């Protein structure tokens, strides 16, 4: 079985994150790049399945700037057999539709039985990409899974639905996305880091994938970007036995209760 | 020019009621054009749900009734929205930014080759057409997006739009359930949530009380529940509280949980990590109770109390109850 994991590099949410106020794009200089947290869980799900089953091959795929290569290498240290990096100037500021088209084309090229992604990354949090890739590939999706079981023929799991929890099953080939309810990713050991250096890492341009970023199809464009004024601290008191009363008075005065 | 159609996917709960996000979705749609609801309901539930959609502003409703509980994931709703799209040639499609809504938006966008606006917090119209407003990086930035051409498919953050549409007497058009056009996963089971309380939904509540790891135990977390009930508030939690098992994941507020924007947010025993702030810092008034005077939550709190939540909160509840009498 061949599993492709969608890997995303994001600005570290612990640090300051900025948008360029002219282009509206992420200011890449402003923050540290890290592997998206939920992506790490997606990789873990693939790697732990590969350890329990025969003949499982894992390909890690990322679309992103040059810097994504080091994130892919770090991710390879957790496990996986190969890495695939789509990098092309024309992808700067790519919208969701184009990104999904590119990732689907790369997944096709690599070959797949199962695609695993995180359900929403910490920077964009669109949460749309996995199902868009599924539609592009013409296969079933099972997104935002809080639990995941993989077998040679199918995937099963549970996810939140309207008014309850839904159990789902998809025959392979399929695309799944997982939530942060899945197990934590492992720390790559020294051995993993050494092995990762020798694993193949292939790069692709848009031409390699046969995708035209300037095709005349509807795109989402950013019209404006502005910085929201930071919130400031208001009144702060130390409890001297009457803070509950004082808070009640504050809330009543503000007419919020 | 005639008003443009705006399709709105309105999820129906197993009980037959519309989900809480319906009012905001129709309110947003009315800011853009004529709200046209798309409903997929259980047998016998459709007409009542369509009327409810009308009360919230739907001028027209495309209704599909299923005899049995759905057995395929996303497909019934997706095909209903796609059929309504064919019939109405909409200028925009609004779906809730929840798991099912995102799946519908994603597949529809690829199928119709349309631009998408994910996690919008508002919508408006300019000279060129539909514009979606977004709040980025935990609301540190505000952006606006629009399609180069064609309809815009929008996933709308729950609770973000306060505008409400005027009630309408909807024209109801019945659609037959369509065969799925894409491969789909099957639904093998459904466990209905057993909600013990009648607390308002976290996403749309005017007041939210959240508890953190500082409440120390599942029993301690009961303090947040008591305050929520005294105030008629929705209940939330930090990730640390969820991880410790004090509260279910569905209550997690923050970057990887729910984003809320209530009139009042009260944080009990929550330190205020950036990832938590990302989900609540657009609340109108923020109150924090924390033992640690250095906790970052105080940087964004309008009223901060350095103290023990277990001493402050009971007094707060008592005082409010006394005032109410
Ligand atoms: C990628 C990523 C995504 C994340 N997403 C989220 C998210 O969506 N939501 C989220 O909440 N977190 C998220 N986190 C986790 C976040 O970084 C924090 O770890 C978490 O918010 C801490 O929760 P807490 O404030 O309850 O716990 P702590 O940080 O442990 O704080 C507990 C607080 O309680 C106070 N306290 C203790 N006893 C009392 C008492 N008796 N009375 C009053 N105060 C008391 C302490 O002083 C302390 O400040 C994310 C982290 C990462 C890396």
C-alpha cells in the first residue's frame, strides 16, 4: 500500500506572526518555520501503520517555498520512504483551488492508495484542502477524524457531526484528514535523522505536474489587509476577599449580566 | 438589476431543528442578496424545518427529505446544494465553517471551478461584487478577499455575524434525493450526543465561561459549569483542561478548537497562551480570574482578578443571584 502524507510548514504560533501589509502574504522573515502540529499527527498515523503492516510505502508531499525542504527532511526523520517538494515561483500567493489542483496532480504522479492530511493547519485553518484534493482525485474523503484505523482495503474512524458522533468507513483509494485528537508525533531519534539524510527528496515544478497557474479560472484574491489594534489590559485587582462582589458590580454596571 | 440569489446550506439536527448557526448564515446572506436555503431533512421533518428557515429569512427553500438516515458522508447535502446551484445560478454560497460545511464547500468549489473564501467572519458587497472578511493569525490581522470572477463559496465562522434577516414566507421547492456524483465514504453508525444540560451553544452564546487546567480536576471544573448556569452562559475550556479530561473536545476554545466572539468571556484558571487567545480575543469584554499575576491572560483582560477562582466565583454567583431577586 502506498500512503501519501500532506506535510505543511507553518509560522510558529508561539512566536509573532505577521502578514505583509502590502502583499497580504505571510511575512516569512517574521517567524520561525515549524512543521504544522496536526501534520505531525498525520505523519505519526502513517508511520505507526507502516510498522504494523507489510509492504507499506510512505511518501511525504509538501507544496511550499525553498525552506519547506528542511521541514520535509525533519519529517522524514520520523519515518517515511521519500519526500516530494513542489516548489515554483508561480505558486506564491496560490489560493486554495490552485493549491488543491497542484497537490492532487503531485499525488497522482507519486501514486497512492491513501492520502492522510491534518484537518486544519495553524496558520490558514481553512480546513478545506483535503476534501478538495479528494474531489480532484475522484475518490472518497473522510475528514476531521478523531480516530483512525487503517487496513489494506479501507479506513474507518469517527468524527463530530450535527448532534452526535458519526462513524465512517471509506474504501481505498481515499483521502482522510485527522484532528489533534490523534496520538502525538514521535520524536525522531538520532538513527532516524541519519537515515533521513539518505532518503530520496524529489522536487517538482508546475510544468512537471502539467498545471498552469495562470489559467483563466476563478481565483480568490486578497483585496485588503490591515493590522487589528492589539487589545490592551484594563482594570486588574488583587482579591482581598471581596473580588467576587466587585466583579458582580462591574458586570452589572456594564449591563452584560 | 434583480437581487442576486445567495444559496445557504442549513444543516438540520436529528431532532428536526435547524442548527444554531442558521440565523447568522441567513443574516449574512441577506446582506448580499436573496437568501435561498438548502435543507436535507429526515422523513416528515422537512416542512417544519423549511418554515423555521423562513422565519430566519429564507425567501426560498430547496428541500430534500430522506426516508432513512443518510448512509453516505457529505454526498446527500452536496448533491442538494449542487442541484440548487444549477437551478438558481447563485452569486454566492454560504455554508457553516464546521466539518460538514467545509466538506460541501470543498467539493462544490472543485466541481464548479469556483473561488472559495474560508472561515469568513463577515461579508459585504462592493462595486465589483461579493467580498468576504477574514480574521487572521488569531485576529491579529483583518483581510478581505473576493473572486476574480464567478460565484464565491464562503464558509462562515459560526457566531461571527450578528446581522439577522427579516422573516419571510418561503417558497418551498422539493428536490428528489440525487445519486452521488463523487465517490463517498459510508456512514456506519451515529451516536447522538446526550446533552444533559440546556446550556446555550458555545459558538453562538452571548456569554461564555471557560475553565482551564487551573480548576485542577473534573470536579473542580464544575465551578465553571456553575457559573455558566448562573449566567445562562455557554461553556468552554482550554486545551489543557480538555487534555486532562475535565471537558470534551467539542468545548475547546482556541486555535485548534472553536473561535468565539461573545459579549462577555470569563476565563477561570486559564493562563492565556497565544493559541487560546486566538479563539477568544475578539470577545467584547474579557474577564480573567487567575492566581498568577503574571499570567498572559491579564494582558487582554478588561477586568482581571488576581486570586483563587474557588473563592472568587462562589461570591460572584451569590452576589448576582441576590441582585436578581
Ligand atoms: C499548535 C497548538 C495549538 C493549540 N491550540 C490550543 C487551543 O485551541 N486552545 C487552547 O486553549 N490551547 C491550545 N494550545 C495549548 C496552549 O499552548 C496552552 O498549553 C493551553 O492553552 C494551556 O491551558 P491552560 O491555560 O488551561 O493551562 P495552564 O497554562 O497550565 O494554566 C493554568 C492556569 O491556572 C492558574 N490557576 C491555577 N490554580 C488556580 C486557581 N485555583 N484559581 C485561579 N487560577 C488558577 C495558573 O496560575 C495558570 O495560569 C495549543 C498549542 C499548540 C502548540
